[in-house]
C-alpha cells in the first residue's frame, strides 16, 4: 500500500502549493476521486495555486526518490506526462490535464501489482493567490494547516 500513498501524494502534489487568497496568480479548488479494482474512494477536495498563465505541471512527492515524471508535454491547454516508480510496490502510469480559464479536468492512470488505479481530477477557479510564496512554503515544509 506504500505506492498507493505515493500515487495519491503524486497526484496531490502536482503543482499543489499552499493557497492564499492574495496575489495575481490562480487559486483552484480541485476535487479528486480514486477508483481501484472495483473500489471507489470518497472524493477529496484541495486547493492549489498556479502561476498566472502557467499550465498544470506534474510533480512527485519530494520525499520519494524512486518516482520520476517523464515525457511531460504541453499541447495548447493540455499537459500530459508519464510516471514510473521503482523498488518495492513499483508502478507505472500516465496523466493528462486540460485547463481553461475557469476549469481543469484530468485523469491519472496507474498500473500496480494489484491492478489498475484511476484518479480523476476536476477543478474550478475560485480566486487569486501568490504562487511564488506558496512554492517557497511548500519547499521549506512550512505549509499552513489544512493544505
């Protein structure tokens, strides 16, 4: 189940920095659902801050050196990528996210030893934030509670 946690962390850390209602960058509310082997997890919500004009960019959990994002491509408003995790509980997968001015929709599909997992992401623009400040807070590990 360790890589399952990595899968969730990877998906949630895809540009997820602490969100503040200030600045000229974009604050997004994301709803995430996970389905695996006939089991659906309850939807979860989070907020992310994306620099104005940037696309959604995938990242892995900084604490997991065994996972790598590769083949990241931007085509118009859509970003696609592949992810591979080695070692115990290895997995591979791919993701795609499309962002408009007010919505984001995406899917991350992973293959693990126990089968396949699909994570669906659905977002809406809810305000402004400061991405540079939030990225620095995320890098230092000093995120506000609840993020």
